[in-house]
């Protein structure tokens, strides 16, 4: 796939606390990319995956280049329409406000078990949002992950 511009790519992680209106203050490294996309397309997509207890945050380009093609690839028209209806019910269009915050639908937060503190992690094409736990340790690597990481360099 050819890109006419540099695609957004999200890396790193941090914890944030939701305010009373279910907004998160985005770290600069995420906010800058989301605001750049928002300036061009007017929206950020917030997608709830209740079965995985996570929310994914995509730029417009990220959604169109990654998620939408998977829906479009469903061959049976009835099945494609049913899947699109189900997916879009769990998709929310938002914007980053002037103070660098993003509102997350309270129903989404409840569905994934978030009360107040979230873990934000760059996930390549988007940002992964999960309930933060005390055990969150990015340096605790299992053998399968270590082998994969090694394959990136050798």
C-alpha cells in the first residue's frame, strides 16, 4: 500500500485518570498525531471491543486503512451489512478538545470495566485503552514475546 503522506504510528504507553465527564488528558506524543488527523478530517474514532476489555482509538486514516477494509472484504452482502451494523454501534466519533482531552463514551468504559484510571498504549495504527492495573509492567516479557522481539533484529 502506498501512502501519499506519512501514516500515523503510535508507540509508548502511560497511565491517565479520567475526569468526571469521562475525558482523558492525552499525552503529547498521542495528542499531536490525533490533532493533526483531526485538523484534516474533523474526527477521531473510538472503537469499543467489549469481548477483549479494550477500546481502540484511531485516526480517520487509521480506521480507513486498517479496519474498514476488513468490513468491506466480507463477500456476502447480507453478512457484510450485519457486521457493519454491529461494528458501527460500537464506534464513536470524537474530537480532541482545546485542552488536549478526548471524551470516551461512559457505556464503553463500563463495558470494559474501567472505573477511573486507564492504561494508554501505542498500538501501531492506533491507541489501545484498557483499565489500568497495579500489575501493569511493560518490562515483564514472556518467552513467546521475547522470541518474537528477537526476530525483529536477527
